[in-house]
C-alpha cells in the first residue's frame, strides 16, 4: 500500500474535519514520551510545528519487540496509521499505528533531555538541543511570527526593506565598544613609522568594525525612498553579563522622510501594538503555555498594551514626577541625568499603569544627529517605555539643518572624514525626517514573558560564550 504524503502535526490537531477521520496519515517527528503496558503503547510525538504532541497508539503484538525498544524519548520516528477521534481530553485526534520506522535512535542513558524540569541555565549549555523542549519551541515559533509580522507591517505601509552594512568604517554614533574586522596578522600586524597598526594594509584599506546600528545608512535610504526600514544583526563588544545584554542581537530601524517627532511616536505605538496583536492572534497556544509555566500575567499584560493609548510626556515632566514620587531609587534623579530602568519602570508600572513615551531629552545625553529644540537645551528624542522592560524603543526626529548638525559633530569631536557622506544629505535636498530603533530580542522578551534575553535568541553571543 502506498505511503501517504507527510502530515504536519499542527494541521492534524487544528484542521482535521469529521470527514478526515478514518483516513491514513503519515507523520514524522520526535518522541517526547512513551508509556503503556505489555499490550499497548502510547507514544507522544512532536514535529515542532505546534506546542502540542499527537498521540500514537501502537498495539504491541503488531510490532517487533526490538523496534518498540528503540522508540525512546528523543528518537525520531515515522508513523503511518489511521487518524481517529481521541477518547482523551488533551487532543481531538490520535493515530492508530500500522507502521513505525525508526529514523534516528536516541540513547535514553545519555540523552540530555530524557528527564523533564531542566533549568533554563542548564538548557543554555545545550543550546543545540533546547529547541526540542516545549519552552524553546514556543519561544522560537513566536520569534518567527514576530519576524514575519515586522516585514508585513512595513510592507503593507509601503516601506522598503534596506540591507544596511554589517561591516562599517566608523563608529559615528558612539554607541559602544565595537568588534574589529581585520585580515591582518593578529600577532605581528604591520606597523606605521609611529608604531601603530597600519590599517592601510588591511583588507578594506582602513580600520573596520562590526556595526552597532544601521540607522545612519537607513537615513540615506529614507531621503530617497521616503520610508525604509532595516532588520538585521548588530554587535556590541561590551563586557556585560546581565539578563538584558547580548553581544550579537537584531535591530529593526525604520526611517521616514517628512515625519516629525509626533508622526514618529504615532508610528512606534502603532507598530508595537500590531506586533503584539499578531502574536496574540497567531501564537495563542504557545503564549498560553508560557503564561501557565512562566508568567501568569503574560496574556493579560499583552492584551492591556493593545487596548490603551500610550502616555506621552516630556523628560522634564517625568523628572518632576520621579522627584515627587517619594520612592527611594538606587540611582539619583535629576534633570540632565539619563533615566535608569528603575525610573522607567516606576513611570510605566506604578505611576501611569501603561506604556509611556518620553520626549525632549537634554541634548548632552543624546546622540549628535537628533534635532535640536528651540530652547537650546533639549532635542526631539523619544523613548518608548514598557512594563518589565523599561526602554523598548529609542528614536528621534533627525537634525536636517546642515549648519546645526555640523556644529554638533564638531562639539563632540567626531571626525568629519567619517561622516562626510552623512553631512552631504543635508547639503543636497535635505528634508525633515525621523526614525527609531527596536531591539528585536527585547520585543521577544516582552512578548514571551521570559526573564533573560539569552533565552529568546537561538544561539546567544555573550562574553566568553560562542560555543554553538
């Protein structure tokens, strides 16, 4: 008898109609558990397409004893059988096995996931296997859905996807320590007469590094195509071992010509709500699992975000609120100082009870490219603050006036030779424009309710860790 085409477990559990019952199906996946007695075996199989397993029922006498012995947790099998209604409450259908083929064995004595209840710390040490767990299967399916939603959101709004370079010749933003990219001999590099490394003899003829942001290049695209966005990897070489930092992470950075700071805030709020709604509509099974296992307020919090208008206020007003709060903060609160996560979370979680967008920050604590306000003290920056996360988006209206931008660059001692191309856009057809950056892993962290950013990226890159 001919073997049917492979059946996807998600479709069997979600899309089976009454008329499909009694049909032959052919599924493939990994064994999660096997239980039973001398007469019957119940095998839970998962192919990664859904959080739920499908139950395969095998009559022991219909199969060779040696074959069933190889059906162990972690083994990969192919099953052909009859799709029937399940008498249990946990799944609508199950499969009465007619044939079982072992595609890959798994030694129960050495398989790291043989037992349940492993800590997240332990699972980080076996990142090559952790996607097989319910937790990480759910997280990575949600990560995929959010990635797709990002592209769909911007595509449907008429934006164009720009691929900004990963290798850059400058750190024009001053955004942090960078990884050097070089083909020179690491032990004995060529030197200049002054005894410095001679990067003129390097591959690119100058010192190059991994990018910390695609924003500046995206601005060039926006000043030609109106609305663009980048979505790619960025890198920070900071020796930071916190639950909020990675050395390699992904950023979404839209840039929009003819947008002022208010348009920018509107887009950011619309974008965040869209992503959360998309996850709620398309990943509910996974979210319900994470809500049950890790954060019982997760779904309620996500739904709340989509239902409220974000609070908008100035940095100055926020400082006043914090000073009058009566809270004892670890870090000082004063005008001119950057806000810390504890300050941001107080505003969101205790004072307003909803997301907050702060604007008009002091010029001294923000990047050179942000548009200066008329008061000469602040810039048209904006930060979107979320519960449990703090800042999730940072952005601004960009300075489009050549003279003001040049003056700020000179004040900060940024070499003009590194940003001449950026200044050029203000000399030839400049226009008001704005943009922002969303750290993708922080978004996934918020949507999944996880507590450590290393658990929302498949292979985290952190200090002393690049194993996989």
